[in-house]
């Protein structure tokens, strides 16, 4: 019986689709503001937020967080309300 429960848990974890929260570059928001929002909303540390912000600036976008859809949806709404351009993939 124990083996069956473990197997069902493994299968469920594999079926759960992982999503990515992507932030796009714009000509409106400052580096400091984007960093502040990534720290506040996505719970990044400052160094991680800075790295993502540079990637956003130079590459045009960056996947700043991965996880389940509902968690990322809440983060997406908060970042969008703050004026950032975001999408969930």
C-alpha cells in the first residue's frame, strides 16, 4: 500500500505543469523600480532582482519566477498593477 501512495504522488507531481512569469522591458519604469517590485512581489533578494532587471533591459524579457499558475497569476496582477508588462507562459 505504501508503494502505491508514493507512486500516485510522483505521477501527480509530473502532471502538474510548471509556468513562468515573464517581465518585459519598457521605456517607462526605472531599474530601481523594477528591482523594488521584484523584491516586493516575487520575493527575490536584491542581487537576484538586479540580475533579472539587467536581463530584462538587455534581452527584452526575463522569466523572473516559476511555479503553479495561481501563485504566478497573483504576482502577475500585482506587477501589472504597478505598471510592468508581464505574461505567464
